[in-house]
C-alpha cells in the first residue's frame, strides 16, 4: 500500500498513537494510514500534518478499504493533498468511521471532499469542520448510493474558488 502504516488483519487494533507529518511512497493508497482489505481498527488516534507532494492521485490521510475496517474516536487534522485527490482527511470505500473529528484538511486542484470522501461504508456521529478545497464538495463528498452518512455535523467547510460555505 505504500503508506506510513498499513493494517489488514481483522481483529487487529492500532490505538492511542499520534501520526505526525506522514509522507507516503509514490504509489501509496493513502498518505498515512491504510486499513486494507482484511480490516482492522484505528482507535483514539490523531493523524495530523500529512502532506502529499507527489504527482499521482492519492486518497486521504486515512484510507479504509474493508467492511471489517473501523476508524473510531480519531482526530484527523491539518492534512493536505494536491491535484486530483479525494478526501484529504478520510477516504472510505467500506467499513465504519465513527465519533471522529475531521478538521482543517485541504485538497487542491481536481479534488472532492476535503474532509471525507465516501464511496461506501458508514460515517456516523462525526464532526467535519473547517476543511477546504478548490473545486467540489467541501466537507463530505458521497460518490455512491451505498455510502451512509448518519448523524454527522458538517460546518464551515469552504470551496476556495467559489466562496461557498456550510455545505456537505
């Protein structure tokens, strides 16, 4: 996966760790943490100040790619992605993101969902605030009908070019 940390084992738990300044390999699936196809849990962690300077598209400071993946009670802040990026904070295709604070993340160029980008899975009881993008959908971007956003707050997320605010 090329990230700083990759976990893909159902039942494994990564807990109470701060990841600062993550820099993934050139072909990474995520900038800092990947929960791969066999699952795992990221709990009570902080992922902050990850910056991707590569030329290829990248998907989030955290990427959750398994129905057995969980991101619980994490703070995801101050992460930045360049052109053609999805979810500077969290990119989720399956699994659960729950009780997380996602703030002050930024995507640039052809980007979607500076806070959270979802093509599947469930995002529940999360606060998504102060995220920025240059092009489309600010805080939370839902790409697929199978994605569920439940009881979340999305506020003060901005599109830099258009000045639109307070929309998911």
